[in-house]
């Protein structure tokens, strides 16, 4: 399912819903992603101060793929 994300809070809600749907406790999900439970809690609450690398570890650990829809005139990969 594709979900439009416009804020950290919305991404956090998707992460929390995915974790819960998988029947995973927050502490076990955090451990599996190599982050602290406190960090995962911040992500799920939509904190503005999370580290990108750790955020992507959480996404990967839960099987969430992040895509960006850019305007057609944006060259990718950049030259």
C-alpha cells in the first residue's frame, strides 16, 4: 500500500502501525534494527530530531520501503 507522508508524525504513525501489525514489541523491534527503544519511541512519535541513518535502519528492519515521487524534469541520478 502506498501512503502519502507529509510530516514526521505521519511517518511515525506508519512505522508504529507496521510494527504493531507484525506483532512486535517496541523493545524487540528496536533491538532488531540496532537502535535503542528510546530512539524508536521518538521515531514513532514523529520527533524532529532523529538521525537519518538510524531511521533507515528502523524502516529496513520493519520491511518498509521509502520512495520519493519527484517532478518529471528532475534528472536521476544526478549528473
